[in-house]
C-alpha cells in the first residue's frame, strides 16, 4: 500500500481534515499525532502537485484544487491564489464534520463541571452518533484501510490529554474516580462520579436497632400514619447511624450499606464486630480523615452502634463481603424452658449439639422475604450453662446462615434437631447476641 496514493484516492472523493486523514494510518509512525500525520501527507502531496503545476501540467493544478477544497489545506490554497487560479471553498470533513476542532472547548467545559468534585484520576468516554461510526467503517472498507484508529478512540485520547493539561490530573482506565462522558456532536457532557467505598467493623450495643434502613411498606418512604410520618418501619438502623455522618463528611448524594450477613433487630452484635462497607455515591470529598469519620459515627450512634478499623476499600471488598455472609459465626442465646431442666438434660443438650448437621427449612417468620427451601448448617461447638432452674445460656459456633432462634424453638418441626426437640419441652429464646463473625480477615 502506498500511503500517498491511497490518501489521494480518498481526497479525490471525500473531504477529510488532517485528523481524519491521518487517523486512517494511525498504526504507522509511533509517537505521531493523527493531525501531524494528515498534515504531513497533505504537505507532500501539495509539494508534488506544485512541482507538476510549475511544469505547466494541468494535473498538478487539479491536484492542488483537490487539496485546497477536500483537504482544506491552506498551503494549497495559497499556491492557487498566487497563481490566480479559480478554486472551490474548503469543504467540511465528511467524517468528523469539524468536531475535532472543538476539543479544547469540550475540555474546558468538562473541567468546569469537575470543579465541585475532589478527584485524583479520571477517564473520558465518548459517545458518537451511529451514522458517524458507520460512515467511517464504510470508508475503511471502500479503501481497504488496515492501519486505522477509531474516531471514538481519538476523541477520547485527545480530549483526555487536554483535560489532563488543564487540571493536572492523571487519566486512569481501570478505576478512575470520575468518568467524563462526552458527545462531541451534541456537545453534551455528563459526569459519572464513581463511588467511594469505606470498610470497617461495627458493634451493635443496643437491641431494637435494625441493620438496614427499612422503608415503610405502606407509604414506600413518603411518610404515613402507620410509620408515624417517618417513612421507615424502624426509626433507627446501623445503616443510618453510619451513613448520615459519612454523607455529611464526603458530601455524597446517597449511601449503600453492605454487611457480612445480618443480625435480627432484637439481637446485639458484640465481640470484634461485623465487617461492613459503606458505599458513598457521587462523593464530592474523597480525601477524608477516617479517624474523624469514625469519631463522628460513634458520637452520632453513642451507646447504640460503634465502628472501628475504618479503611478505604473498593468493589472487590464488597464482593468478598458477600461471600463472607456464610462464614462461621458464634452466638450466645438465653433460653427459657416451660419447666425445670436437670443437669443431666443440659449435658445431653450440649453433647447432642456438638458437631452435628442441622436441617432447617426457611423459618416461617422470614418466608415473606426468603425462598422456602431446606438448608443444612453445621454446628462446630456448643456450650450450655445453667442460669436458673428453667433458664440456660447456650453458646454455639456454627456455619453462617443458621437461624439460631429456630434452633431453639424448632419452628414447629421446620428445624431439626432443635433444643426443644432434644429436651422434649418448649424452649423460648429470650436474648440473642452475635459474639463473633469469623472471616478470612478476622478469626
């Protein structure tokens, strides 16, 4: 393939700017910009055409007219003007329609939109009209061009470079803080500010606090008589206690709470706490002081929820957190029986619960939100201690996902074996505490 001959064939038929001509040979000549490639090609063609024209050959003049009109090349225009030759006005590029001239304007507009956000890295994404991309594909097919770059790539690269020069920030392709979406043909610019993830552990010190925010089923969060106009089923949640200070400090739009499993609203989460990640949507502040945030959360939730070990995280930590929902957990539950229980029965209970597999049909109390299926959960350790003639404290270390309340009651035979079945009596869980969530991070 002769680059000059191929370029001339294209210019004879189509008007092409320097960028769009040079882009058809983008894989040739490392380190060059497409604009430089296109300009160099047109310059050599113009010199050859001028040489031919000076030899009184009409072909040279004709080529100069092509370069002046379809190439919009000023040097060819100047030569024709000097020779007092008639010529057509420069034509608009058939591929980019002159939009590649808007790069600096688009970069300035994007930089202005970014000024309210704190970020270290960015990525430019470009949206082009379908007909524009199809037009370039047809040109490549028509002239059998095998060394081209897409217009989308060129726009993304040169706008990104211009923005980087304006804001002194680095482009990042894998995990940018913010993505800038630009349509050069409509001049529409939008920002996709990637979330900020903060991981840690929480301890729930009070009962009656749900883990997640529960929206009122009646009014769907708008506020009604049933929810006392709060929009919530429960007034307090671990999510709200953590999210509200985090949103205030990061100036984010919204927060999503992720936990490694959950405890019931009437259960405490003690020990070293449960791993969690708070995901802040569209934060304007990123370089926050985590010690300050920890203090703000603990003050906001004083006596009810306490967080510690806060650190910056990412989506991968959230994925690992979801996998950890079924990790080992240790529970403590106070059990009340409807009769006095002998020491021998308590010993039997402890022995019967050690190292066994529990068959557990989805509890009736959660059937409205969980699939009705049989689960098999293993109990690794069990320890029973008498408190009163008809009360005992049961400690179990088990596979995550075991419903401990139903392990006590039997849930009308849906959980087997159970404390009630083993002792052939009615057993009621009075107080339930999670003592430890055992994950790879913490054992």
